């Protein structure tokens, strides 16, 4: 289980990239969405590494899992606040993997 009661959502208007960050102690999750202004509610956004449109990273117990093998994010609200769901599996350089399931973020301002 992973809970962050104060996740952040930031957008860089010059690159149109949204970054969602959450942390729980030293464990972190980061989701990167490219071309954010082109995204729509209910659109399934692939989080696969190399897709060129998004990515997801997790750090667990000091190990960085940065090569996303599969996953998706779906926005349920895009306005002054963001809500959505996500899941993904990422690999570390030693090929071990971590899965993030049933991820949810609600009413994040950006």
C-alpha cells in the first residue's frame, strides 16, 4: 500500500509536460504526461517506456524502477483540478520489476 496525502501536479507551459509526484517516506512515484493540453477525460494514455507520450517511475527501498514495461493512465477530470486512475509495471537496471496497481489521484491543482 502506498499513500501520499499531498501529491503534486505541475505543468511546464513551455514544454506542455505534466508531472505528477507522490511520495511515502523514501518511496516515490512520478508520472510524466507529454502533450498535456491535448489530453481528454476518459482517454487511455499509455505509460509504456519509449511511447514518446508518457512515462512512469517508481523508487522503492532505494531502487529506481525507470523502464516502464506496461501501464496506463486515465483522467476522470481535467479542469482547474485533475483526477484519474493509473497502473504500471517498471523495471530496474537489474531487470527486477515493481508493479503499481489501482493508483488514484483526486482533485490535484496544477
